């Protein structure tokens, strides 16, 4: 009788392990498939891009697209930049940039649209950011060093 009890107990333990494994696999499969897509910046509809043509005023561009995210004004000529970034985020917080679109609208001296360009993620260039710092006088001293230097 004790031998039968041990066999039944082993079967129960094996079944619990299998059921637990199945539940764990379904849980992980559900989490790995959970992603959310969102847009950062502007949402630039194709119809709005088609409305912008050479010769139109800055005010009309702002009325159609809204205020630009960035402006450049290197001389009398200016440019408006609208950036749309589509991001996919997983359940674990990992983000991936799926696409980036930059709409650049260039204006002449008369504040009329001169040209427009659409740049994609592939048009960008990677820039390495320099992490070295140039020390300046008084910046690198700790509190104790500054205290000793003042004595």
C-alpha cells in the first residue's frame, strides 16, 4: 500500500511540474508578444505634406502643420523642421526606433516656401559624442580641496 502511495505521489508531482511548465511557457509567450507602437514628436500626415508648396507663406505652413519642433536661421533664410519618430516598446521596456521622418521646409528671404525635403532614418549619419571634458579653473576641486586652498 505504501508503494502505491509513493507511485501516486510521484505521478502528482510530475503532473504539477508539467502543468507549471506549461503555465510558465504561456505566460512568457504572452509577454514576449506584447509590444506597443507609439509616435514621438509630430504626426505628419501625407495630406499635410502635399499641401505645402513653393511660394506659400510661413503663416500658412504653421496653420497646416502647426508650430515647428525646431527652427534654424543661419542667415535671412530660415527652415522649419518637423520630426516624427515611430517607436516600438516591449513589455520589458526595451524600445526600438522603427522609423524616423524629418520634414524640412526651407524659406527664402521673403518668408515664402522655397523648398521642402523629407528625410528618413536611413538619411541620417551617426555622430560619436565626445565624452572628454576640458578642465577649467576652479571647476575640478572638491569641497575639501577648495577649503584647504582658501586657508
